[in-house]
């Protein structure tokens, strides 16, 4: 892998997620690198990743990103998905010849934030069971209590919200209550949003948890890392930025207004 600047100033950043969750990362990247051309890829044909096996996710993500980088020639790939990153990041780095930035649960900054010492973590079922999360907890949250809950309903809720569809508030209440019901859960003062979909519904989660709870996700760190790896490179946006989906249909059409709000004016199927 090489970190040398690309010869083409129009070479894009490629942000990859299972759905629209990575838009929460794109928002932070845009704030830091507004001039950077972006291709956003949503593997909606494979959504949700959280109920797949590790082998399925690793094979799917590696195969898709291999084809995407061959076709699109990005200068950097960001896996803007906690589930895909915790499972497939190492295998993707082995096969791709471009810098790769992954997404990890923000346990380290959460441990610095908490005053009660009790941290909640909301992710997909696949993310919360990873040994990678165990290692982050052991390294950065030693002496703290980390309570984990898999909340796949929140992925669907975030997707529905961006399509402009109503979402039953009970979805958010169930996620909050699941953490509160665990031993020590009443003392949670910090919640890690360990799925890039979840910051899209942070306001709703804040209402469900009530006052006195802070939220954190990894998007700021990702944007800083991308800015660092591309420092000194030149950028040229030749066309409006592109959103690529692995499956078309009415639901993608319903997302067009939200995609346009994130600067993704072109929408195609890969």
C-alpha cells in the first residue's frame, strides 16, 4: 500500500457503508475537506449486515470493495460502517492498494467523558460480539463498566427517517430501556453510537434516554484521519458527487432529497 499522492486531482474519496449510515461520517468529512470529490457507496442489497455471519460480511465487503476500487480508482477508501470494519478491515487492507480508513466504536473518548463510570454501547448484533470491541474495552475502559446492546431496529429506523417515513418512538425507547435494564444501567451517562446509522437518530435517542446522557460516535476521528492521510494533496471536483447503490428501487428514489442535502446529486446503481 502506498500513501503517495494520486496523480489525478479528481480522484475521489470512496465512503462505503451497508446503507445510509455513513452519511453521518460524510457530514464530518465534508466539513473538514469541502473541496474533496466523494463517491458514497451503499450496499443496500446486503442490508442489514448485523444479522450476517462474520464470513459472509468479510467475503461480501472484500469482494465489493475490490470491484469498486478497480472501477472508480479512489485515492482513499473509508469503510464508514462499524460492523464491516470490525470484521473485514484486515482482509480488505490485504487486497487493496489504496489507504483504508476504518470505523471503530468510540470507547476511548467515551471512557474520558463518563463521570459515573458506566457507558452504554449501541451497535449491531455483529459489532457488539466482536473480540475487537473486547480489546477496546480492555485497553481504554479498564475500571469502567461497558454495557452493550444490539439494536438492529435503529438501523431500519435511520433508513426510514431519511426516506421521510414516520418511525414509532417506541423503537428508541426499547433501545434505551434495554441498556437501562442491565445491572448498573441506571447510572449510564455516556452512550457510544457504535453504528454509523445511529447518529442520524441521535436526537430521538436523546429524548428516549432523558437528560444527563451524552452521546459519542467515531465520525470526528474518521474525518481527522482522512484529512491527515490526504494532507498536501490537490483536489478537483469535475462533476457533482455520486451516490452508488447495489440495488435500485423505490426506496432509493425516496432517499434522493436526503442524499442531495449531503451533496450527493447523482444517484446510480452499481
